[in-house]
C-alpha cells in the first residue's frame, strides 16, 4: 500500500480540524437559537396576531389580537368582512386594484395577501407578524379540548335553518361544547341581521382567548401541545408556535372587549361596503393608543359609560360620534343636545358663563370632556382618542355617579364647534380662574 506523504497527512489533519469546528458551530447555533417570536420582541414589545375563523375559503370572523407579554395585557380589533377599499392584491393586468369587500381578498388570494391588506388598513407603519387560521370544524374540536366556551344567550334558541338543520341552544350563562358552539356561531334567525351573528362570533373569540388563559398549564405542556396545534394553521414553525401560544395564554382576557372599525356604508357594484372614516386614520390611531396602553398596563378593566351631547347646530354630530366611541370599546348611555346636560350646566355655572337657572344658548365653542370618576389616566386615554385637551375632572362626592337622566355614567362629552366629527381641531384649554 502506498504511504501518504507528509503533505497529504497535513491536509487530512486540517480537514479533520475543519470538520470539528463546523460541528461545534452547528451545535452552538442550535443550542443558542432564539425562536422567531422571542426575537421579534426585541423589535416590538407588542405582539400582533391575525386570527381567522373560516369555513373553507370563506373568512367567518377575523380579529387582530395585540398583547404585551411584559404587562400581560391585550386588545382585540374586529375586522368586519364588508370593509371596503381599493385592494391592490386584487389587481389584474387591466387594473391596479379593485374596490371590494376585504374578505374577498382572503377567498381569492389567501392568508398572506389578507394579512398584508389588513396591515395596511390598521397599522401601515408596523408589521402584523403572525397568522392563525382555524376551520370552524376544527374550532369545535378545540372547544372540546379547552373544556367548552362560556357565552351568554339571552333567550333559548329552537329553530330550523334553510337546509333543515335544527338550531337548539339553552338560555343564560352557559358553557357550550364543540357542536353547540358551532351552532351558536352559525345560526341566523329571521328577525336577526348578519351583524347579530357577527357579535356572537366576536363573543366566542373572546371566550376562546379566555379559555386559553384558564387552561394554559395543560395546553402548553409539550406532551399535549401537538394535539392542540394540529387543529390550527400558522405561519410559524411548531416550536415558535408553542412560544406564541404560551405568551398568548398568559394574557388575562376576561374583560376583553373587541374594538371595531366604524365608517360609512356605501353600495358599490351591488355590494354594501363599509368605508372606514378618514381612510382608516381613526382606527390606526386607536391601534396606536391601544399599544401605548398595553405597554403602560393601563388597559381598561371594564367598559366605561359615556353621555354624548351635541353642543352645535350640526345635525347628527352626537350620534356619529357615539358610533366612533362604541367602535373604540366604550358604552354610550345617551345622545342628546348640550342644553339637556346637567353636568355641562354645572360646569358653566362654576366658571360664571351662565347663572343658576339660566339656559344654555347658542353653539358651544370648544369641546369639553367631563370626568366623573376621578381616574385621570382613564379620562386622558379617552381625551387622547378624540384629541380633546379641554378636560374637567369633577370631584367624586359618592360612589353613585350621575348622568343627565340620573343614571350611572363615567364621562360626559360635550361636542363643540371645534369638533370635526372625528377629532378636536386646535388645542383650547380653559384656564383656571
């Protein structure tokens, strides 16, 4: 046998060292690997997840879930299927984009194009990072794995669908199994509208997130996780998806209230489309405010009640504003004219603008927010939402709050001539005398 030369021996020796180095590097890379979800937290402290419940190629319910792992707070934004815009993902050789429903993008182009269009709509300068898709049949199985979904049904349901299927549900606060929760999300009685069914689906979305929190120990156990994750489709690898669900399950969603996009309904090519106010600027600001609140841990732990009063001669101003506030998760107690607001009269009397017993006359110049609950941080969050700088914090004299009708209320909003229907223009702040 021919002996190896010293040069060949050296070459084999160097090759062996190189192979050892490569092996060490691979081992270190695997052991030090940071998953995609954890790495993304270095770029943004708020995780953003698109969750789509579908029936084949049709999006039945779509939500964007934002949460901050550090504070364990979350916010939920509903993406209604009839939101209208010019969607570039529906472009052809003849046109650069098509006006249509946003759920058409999901049906025709799939989840990635859908994610892209939703990102442009509500967070154009940020990234909607992750997607989760769940088929309605799989959602029924997930429901059973989570021990059911808790919902409130005001009256019992006993009806039949067009295909002859029977809808049978009990009333009250109930825990629905997988089959019943599918029925709950699917039925539509003759006296109901599609928006009624959409509200039920949103209620189930909140119940699902709450159930994750309640069952997190079982779900994130790696021995059980594959049985859970197999009923969902995501853009993440299994290990990264485990990290995401682990973080999501830590968020307390028991008081979560979905925020919705408000706008103007118009009929285009026979389809009734919802065009967001200010081409989406309003919902984009709502998302930004929610992100700041999540990071500061100031997320509302209940739904706050507002009286809205129109202090101008512009018809419909208070009603339209009430819809904006409902979309942001607030509850509206009443919509009236400013001269009916006892809280506003007390404010004017306090500053000498009117005398005791005198009536309010003429348009109100400046928008005013009256805070009845004494929590300045919550009041400032509402004020920031409409860019109102004129805030009156009333002294809380008792646990019983009041509105113009003598019912509990947290805030009174008086709309002045400086309110353009969405925001307060200008920065008027009343000086203390």
